[in-house]
C-alpha cells in the first residue's frame, strides 16, 4: 500500500485566496483525521470522519475552514479565505477500526506545507 | 492547563548515549499512551504503544508509564544518528478516537 497520500506537498498563496488540501487514505481504513502542526501549538486535531461522516469538528478554528469526505478514498480540507495565521503543516491520517485488542494506530501522510503571504 | 505537557527541547546528545524523553498528563481518564517519531519534513509514525503501567520494550526503545504520577517516558539505548528526529507523546481516552499530542521534543544524536 502506498500509505496516506496528500497533495499538494507545498502550497504558497496570497491572503484572501481559497486553498484546497487533498488526502487519499489507506484503502480499507474507515477513520480519517485532519491535523494542523505549528511551532507554537504543536499537532492539533481539526476534524475526523468515520465512514465518510464528520464525527467531531470541534478543532476547526473557524468558519473559514471546511472539510469534506465524498467517498472512502478522498477527503478535502478547504480554507476560504486564507489568512497568514493559517500558515502551518496540515496532516491527514487514517486508521482502521480497531478489532478486539487491535491498537489505535493512525498512519500519517507526509503533510502539506501551507504558506499564506 | 494543557492536557499533556512535553519539553520541546532541543535535546542534543552524543552517539551511544541513553536518551530519556518525558511527558506528563493531567487527567487519569487517559488510558492509552503512544510515542510517535517524526523526521524532518515527514509525517509522524508510531514508535511505541501501551495502555498499562510499567515498561514495554522494543529493541533499543523502552516506553514507561506511571499512571499514579501521570508520567510517561521513552528511553532510547545506544542512540544512533538515525534516531535524530522529533518525538511526540500522544494520549487517548478509552473509547475515544481523538489523540492528544505533546508539543514534541526535537532530538539530535551527534556522531
């Protein structure tokens, strides 16, 4: 398996522009997580999906952020309009539903480094 | 108060040294404890996982949990330059999906 695939790897945009980040989870995984990582705040959970349904979006910073998962193999995180304080590395992670004593391993993508000028 | 506290370092040690990385957490409801390793410009990858007090070994790595003190540790024996990375502790409540991550400690092993 190719692992969690994120695109683009780098995104540079100007304040006010719309930004769309993409994620393809590992096949067969039914949980998908979006995180944001900054030096100041570390790695923070933004939202997660189970079977394509958003379960907890309490980490989404404000209405400018939205996430969708139209099918089991694709998710997007959109920022509109973008602001300089949104500059961060955004990670997507996926996980199989634990069975029995299975561990809670989340597999992370390589991240999208976003710079908003 | 943050749910989990981790010294961000940086920590620099010579090759072959024993490394100790630590986190404290605030709520006894957290029952699952993980250590992730993150190389520069990469995503975090799971290194160790435990849900009980005591020690768990995997090669040169030992994860230690003290639930009474709400303290978790990761020890690296015979450290290698390839161990240079940021190490993040993560904790989880029973039945929850959300992982709460520490700030991460940046570790450098000098040849």
